[in-house]
């Protein structure tokens, strides 16, 4: 998932010009693509998991656990954001504990794009700010 634009500890955006010498060519080129996506208003919630591709995956739907990249045809798991795999996602113990706690509190994942959503007040009708999917907080439909 994207935390773009990159920011330093004082929340000031970091220019790619300042970090170009610190990044590999591959990482710098990927950062340039993400900067371009951001500048034209493209805000994908998921990127292709294939390191040599990293294209934005915009057509996230409710069906299936994986999404196919239109650029390289690789499949990315919508749950763990890694390359597609058989069976359930394998998270480390700490991640499992956090995900479990989140599911019982005021946080849930959007049923369409898998983004974390928090219910703070109001009714149970939710609209995901990332993909605009509307669903019921109680039944996720």
C-alpha cells in the first residue's frame, strides 16, 4: 500500500531529488512512477507485487482474492498484497494479533478494496473513502 508522498519525521514531503543517490535505480524508478501517479490524481490502494513491475492496480472488485496486473499479468493477493498464493495468507504472529484485535474493535477492512476503515460515530452505513464502496458495518454487505 502507498504512503505517498514520502515524508520525514516532521511530516515534510521528501523530494526524490534529495534521495536519488540513496536509492537503487529500480527503487528510484518505482518512486518516480508513484510520484507521477500521485501528481495526476491516481490514488491506487494496491500495487503489483512483482518487484520489477509495481504498477498500480485500480480495478479492485469484490470477487476473488487476487487481482491480475494488466501490465505484466502477475497476480497480487488483495489481502496480504504479496504475490498470489494458494491457501490463506501467512502473517507473522504479531500481524495476526493486530489483525485479530482490529476485527473486534472499531476497525474493519472494506469488503471491496481491503482498506482499513474505522467506525467512530453515526450509523452502520459505511462508504469507503478509498474505493467509494458502500456497505453495512454489521454484515459487510
